[in-house]
């Protein structure tokens, strides 16, 4: 593989909670000099075909991907599926079930907001018109648009965060089940942003052991917002558990200037890249 390639294997379009269309996302990545891009929308593969067509037009390699919501011991865990086959019937069926989980959650949240004398029905109508499946990010923005809050972070802090009136936990599928979907679709399972989960050191070791046992192959050593401390921690996780390394900005929107697409994504030399043998 050419070491000069610029790679970003974790991005989102408006088919989940990203701001840009798949085509606009690819164009932005192209302008940033990215050669290899993965579209990894939350529990959705709806944007892959459009992104792949746009990537071909500019000579970019598009890695078909998805970010699957799973659970491990009641902790929500996100697993990237890279190099998946979007036509896999097993994956398509699984993601349809995930979409229903998300829709039911949104209906429940808005119902709770209505009971709290907020415009829950109007908020539900607003998020029902988005291109993809509505997420809490969309709902937070709708709350800004409706004048409920001034900023999206205020929506989470006051209403949508854990312990607040609009917080609704989801019964996500187990970690092993989510990884099995990825494997059945010919993909590679990669743990997304490993430092974001509230796990103790001991729980993290047990979790990573279960992740590998279930068929997990890689870990994001570099992801959006990583500090040097996070890089060192993720590097140790990869080395200790024999995991391949991945890199991804977790780009969502140009508004988040602190996290541009393709930001400073270079693996340490001691880590074997997840893409080795998969790229020209």
C-alpha cells in the first residue's frame, strides 16, 4: 500500500446524524485530500450507493461501512462494520430492525416531552421529515428550531441526557450479535471510539476479551477528538488484545470546526493497519 494515502474510515452523512448528503460528504473529503473514505452511518447503509458513485467520479476509494449500535452488560457500544456487502440480506434485515428500535425510541421520547408540557408532537413531526432515520441529534436540533432551547447541548443537558425526562434507553442487540451481522456481510468489525465508554480498567479488559472472542478484528486507535493520552491508551489496547488499528474522524458536520474530516489520522508504526492488504 502507498503510505502517502490519506485515509478516514469513520464518517457520517445525513442518512444518519450527519449534516451533509453522501455526495457532499465525498466532495468535502476529496477537497481535504482524502484518498480512501468510509461512510459509516448509524445503523444505516442507505447512503452507500450515492457515496460510491460520487467517489468514483473523483477517483476516490469508498469503503462501504456502517456503525452498529450494540450493548455489552447494559453499556451501549458502537461497532463499525468496514468493507461490508450492502446487499447482504442478513445485514439489511438487521438494520431494518434497528431502524424500528430508533423510531420507537423517538416516539417514546416525544411522548415524555409532551407530558413535561413541551411540544412533543411538533418535535416528532419535525424529525419525521429528515432524509434518514431520526436520532437524538436531530431531535436536539428540532428543539432549537422550536425555541425550546438555544443550543443542542442544552437540549441534552436539560431534557435528553441520562436522568432527564426525555431520556429513553434502548434495548440494543448484544455485542456478539452485532458483530455477527457484520461478519455475515463479509465485513470487518472495528470498535469505534474506545475511550468514550464509561468502563473501569478491569471492565474494559473483560469487554475487549469478549469483543475479540465474538469476532472483533480492529479498534480505532485514532478517532475524532482523541488526545495524546487517548492515543497511548488505544495503542495499548490494540497491542494487548492483538487488534488491528483503524483511523477515523467521526466527522458529522462542517460546523464542528474542531473535528474536520481526515484530521491528523496516522497510525503509530507499532500498530498493523486494518486496511493492510485491502487497498491498492
